[in-house]
């Protein structure tokens, strides 16, 4: 009797970073290059803005899983794969979506989106890599889902040489470290430095928390112009092909590590004092400050019972 070959293990990788730091840019180009190298890649946007796949599809937006599910349910129909998953040059992509502005919780929308993915057969799909694009707000249970529930094998953080993006990256490392203490298995594979201007703070952060830098994407006008025009720069034979080919290898091979997150003061110390405002003293306010004038002591109306 012929024994069927063992099914390969899919690498599920969650990518986190501050909004606007370039996660979608990085993932669109990375997934395109990996597919060009013969890998089966599924890219899932897990950001309520639903813009992860727009670069991949030349600026066009995909119907999201959540909005499609609501529309189909109202019509008494079932969601089909072709309603929510689309492909380009070997890359498969979809958007979870989220609630309308001011009408719900984005994190809860992510949880609902993954429930719908399971109904569509997510665990039976056969991909080499599933790349999940998440906001870095891991304080929210929905966005922290892959880390908290071991839904991925490893995490990649995207940051730059600025305090806010590294603050978010450090929060992600803190979440991974916390759930490792509780018995979790997810680790951080490394940091992708986007818009690297060479000042070195992101590299210093990676060294301090104990994770490797997987790639440094330069702050280059050619990249900026092309991405603004929804052009993929990570194409075989292109100017930036080597960068994304190397990143693809790093993403595949980098092991999940337990990071050592920094204290806030240690994070500040990665930057020059004039860049982050160190030396500022926290001066406590008084009641006079709050009232704008001298405060008169008024007798209390509280009734005090003796012997109680």
C-alpha cells in the first residue's frame, strides 16, 4: 500500500507595527517575491483599514470577509472562497475587515473574522506561508490573538529609527514575553527596519531586546514614488530584488526567539536627549492650579457618628 506523503507544515507568521510604518508595503513586496520563488503564499490583512492588499492589487480594494459575510447573510446566501480571496501572480490575498467607523470594536472584528475563516476551511488550506498583517496595538485582545492563542509560530515587527514605532515594537516584544511566561510558544523572528535613514536606533533596539534585523529597507525616493503609485518593487530582476529575496530567506529560516523587552527609560536611552525631551521634570499640580485661584477650606457635609 502506497503511503501518501506527509503534508508540509504551514508557517503562519504575524507581522506587527505602528500604523503607517510600512507593514503593508513590506508584506506586499515580500509575498510577491516569495510567490515568484515558487512558494504558495496567502496574505491576510487583519487591519480594520483593510488596506493590506491594495498595493498588491494596484490600488484596488478587496471586498472584506466581514462585510461580505454580512451581505450574504442578509441575502440568505453562503460565503464562497471566490467572494473574498483573490490572487495575483501566485499570491493569494484577502482582507478580514472591521466595523464601520464609530460602530464597533476593531479587535472584536478580528476575532469574528477568524471565526469566519475557520468556517471557510482555513485549517485545510495548503500554503507554505500565511502572512498576517496586524496593527501593533497588542493591548487589544483581538489584535493580540495570534500571540495569546499560539495561532502563529512567530512574529515579525516592522519599525524605523523613531521612538513611536520602536515603542510599539517593544510592546509587541512585551506581549510575546508575557505569554511565553504562561507557557506560550510564539517567538519574535526579528525586526524589519523600514525607511532606514542610517541613524541606528532601530538596530540598537534589536540588539538590546535580543532579536535580529531581518532587513533594512532604505529611505529611498525610488521606493517612495513607486509605492505611492501602487507599484510592486520586489520583483525578480528589479533594482530591489536582492533585498526582498534575502528577506524571504530570513523570514523562512529565522527561529522564534523570546525577546527581552526594554523598560521605557531604556527605550528612551536609545535616542539622543534632545530628540525625546529628556531632562524635563514632572512638576506636580496643586488644587490651586486646578481651580485657578486660592482654595478655601469648606466644612465637610459628611455626618460622622461617634462610636461607629
